[in-house]
C-alpha cells in the first residue's frame, strides 16, 4: 500500500500548539478543553457536523438514576465486551459519564426530561437499567453536535472546514525516538478538488476522525466516515487493535436490494419501547435466542437476523421486520426522525411493519490509545471512535460511544492544557506516494459487505483478500488527488487491515462471527494488532 497519500507539494505553513483533526463529539470536546490554555486549530474535512455524532439517535449512557449503580454499568459493559475490555478503562468511563452529561447540560444541551430537573432515561440492548440520556426524542447526537459546535466557536478555537488531513509529519526527539511534528493538510473546494496543500506544525496532533462504516456498502454511517485518521496512524506505523470487531447495527431501514451508502437507523430504543423483530412468516426472531430477547446485545441480534435471513422464511432472504405497532400514537412523538425516514418510504410505523436489515455501524477497535488519548507515538493522541481504549472490547455496549467521545475528548484536552510534548522538526518523507482511484470505491465497499459482514468464513475472507489485493495493484501515483481518491486509498488500507485481522482470529467473539469457527475460545482471549498500512498482524504491538 502507498506509504503516503499523493498530493501536490505544500505551499503554506501554520504553527500552533494543538491541532485537532475532526469535529465530532470527540474532536470538539478535545478542542474545547484545551482551548483555555492553548492555541488550538480544528481541521475538519467537510462541514462541522458531517461525522457520525450528528446522526446518533439513542443517546448517551450514564448512571443517573438512584436505583442504578456504577457497578451495574461496568458489569453490562464488560459482559458486552466478551472478555476483551480493559476493566480499568471501563471503570474510568463509567465513573466519569455522569459528569460528562452534567457538563453537556451546563454547556446548553437540552436533554429530554421526565419531570422538572429529572432527565428522562431509556433502556437499550445489553443495559440492565434505564440509563440512556436522550434529546429531541431520537435527535440526541444532533443536540450534542449543536452544543459543542457553539461552545467551540464561542471559546475561540480556530476552525477550518473543508480541510483534509493527509498524513502526519514526523521528526525525532533528542534521544532518537520518533515523534509527531504536525500534519499535512489539503484545502478542498466544494467539489472535493484540492485547492492547496500546507503543513500544520504543532506540539500535539489529536486524531478524532471517527470510525469507518463507509468501508462497507451497507452502513448507518454518513459519507464522511471513511476512517482517514486510522489509516493515517497505520501509515505512520502506529498500532491499531481490535479492528476485526465491527458492530453491525441489527436494524437499519431496508429500502430495497440495491440500496447503498448511508441507510437510516431504526434505533434500539424502538425495541426498548416494546417493538419486536419478526420474519416474513410473522414468527418472532429473538424469542428463545437470548434471555433479553429483542434487547439482547447487538451482535446477538444482528447474528440472529442474519441466520433468519439465510433461512428465507416466507421467501424473504434480505430483511426481516420490526413490529412497533404496540407503541401506537406515541411513536411519532418519541421518534420523530425515524418517523420521517419511514414516511419517506411510505411506511407508517403505527400500522405497518418496518423492513430492517443489519448494516456496519460502529468500529470497536481503532488506534491503540488510553482514555487520555495517548498513543505509542510521542505527540500523537487519538480519541473517539478512531481510538481503541479498551472500553468496548469485542463489542460496544449501546450508547457508550458518545459518552466515551466526550469523556476521552475532554480528558485529552485537559491533559494537553497541563503539558505539551516537546517540539520536533519534521524530517522530509521520501516514501512512495500513490492513490486509489475513486471509481474503485464501489467495488471495495461491496467486497466488504459481501465477504466481511456479520457472518464471516475463511473462504469469504480469502476471496475478499484477493479482491483487495487486485485493487491495491491499481494504486498509482498518477491518480488525480481529491477528497474522494484520498478517502478511497484510506478505505482500502482499512479494508485490508480488517480482513487480515478477521482472517487471523479463528474463533467467534463479540461482533466478530465466523461461520466456520462458531465458538469463543479461551486461547483467543487476547488482542491482535495491525502495525502498518500493509496489514501486518502481530500479537503484541
Ligand atoms: C446513525 C448512527 C447512530 C448512532 N447512535 C448512537 C447513539 O445513540 N449513542 C452512541 O453512543 N453512539 C451512537 N452512534 C455512534 C456515535 O455516533 C459515534 O461513535 C460517535 O459520534 C463518534 O464520534 P467521533 O467524534 O469519534 O467521530 P465523528 O462524529 O464521526 O466525527 C468524525 C469527524 O472527523 C472528520 N474527518 C474525518 N476524516 C477527516 C480528515 N481526513 N481530515 C479532517 N477531518 C476528518 C469528519 O468530517 C467528522 O467531523 C451512532 C452512529 C450512527 C452513524
């Protein structure tokens, strides 16, 4: 794979204390927390609200009900993570979650209330209590995004939109260790063409570029979520871990066999309010599958749906249905966005069954980092969905990710206020640069959805590896640099990393399911690391 993204030579330079890449909950929280003390530049490749944060429906998990307990939230998170969570990271997240919610409320987030001064709490899959804070019914992420956007602007963070982070600038400390010197950035026009390229030098670079659902043809993630930051880290030789654990949301709105791109999510909270999954013959999908039935953890529900689709009950093999009719007239008030998405397809959830299917939704793995964002490379910090802090293990508990983005973002911002890494000079990077043509994105995405989806097998993964290798042969230094070709190259880097890790893990655990190795094995209670852009998998970083 190319060691760098091919782009025009830099023609400008900026020097700053901290540069944050990405403007979702994680990046905005980091910028906001660092800003009172540091000069902060926030670079984001589209508009501020283009990431997943703005789309989150269900809400943010935190223990706020006196009848609930931190221990119970820890227990549920560890249970979902299938023996791969880092328990101390989970305990820190759970302990700081209530403060994160109060912090957002003080910044102006209008969370839904059940009575004056009491936040309304709902339940989602895998949670044993009602502990999900939400806003505008199912517009929780949009409220978090709006609140943080405003706060960041008011705090005086310098924001550059349509600025695409390409690759890290690397230098050396006096003791010879590699360290981050900054980041190379392409400024884009409205069509995604490159206007100019420049170098932002900084003492700290915070990657907060989100996950990579767009690597799959069927996904709930918006178009901007192409995993650029994780690919940047791989090209810089920073270890990525747990990358095989991709959570497939069990229920996106199924709009036809040819639908691609971002698909509307039908939040788990709909099942939390009483909806049940049925197949085309009307039989319940989750009855007898798991004690929590329709509120079982997501991997269990997605696998049960995939297995039921494979049986083609009632002659239907590519979707099942959500029966939400019991919610009645309350549905529209509680779930306004979902009501609108259904209406656009001519579906009335109070009288009709909602067709649904699983789709790539959340990446549990990412760049190996702690909850303060620190990585193995001096000066590089990674937060939010781009990071793997050990909080999610092999499977994320619903609504822990927005909470993690705010908690980790705030922690890294605060840590950088206290101290910054030493400044280093960038060394010229002479490694070969190339790009994958944007025309090949569709082939890449359909390969991933077809062979690396909910149920995987050695044969399917090997077919995927061959097809991706053929795409890699087509990377070329002559491909026109643009947002879409930069993204295509990053998507290929990640697709290869996922396939390599998923092939190596010959068991089923959390949201990595192998049809040819259906059991979880004690010998596999360990992490895998991908350490470079050529998808080299190792057992310790
Ligand atoms: C439909 C949907 C519903 C969800 N519901 C929930 C929920 O209810 N609760 C929950 O906890 N989680 C939910 N999630 C997951 C959650 O939204 C994400 O995990 C979380 O928002 C990630 O935040 P982030 O800041 O890490 O990344 P994002 O919000 O995805 O932001 C990434 C940012 O990086 C920018 N960027 C990307 N590449 C580059 C680049 N090369 N250069 C510069 N900028 C770049 C993007 O434009 C964007 O601004 C949901 C996700 C989706 C898609």
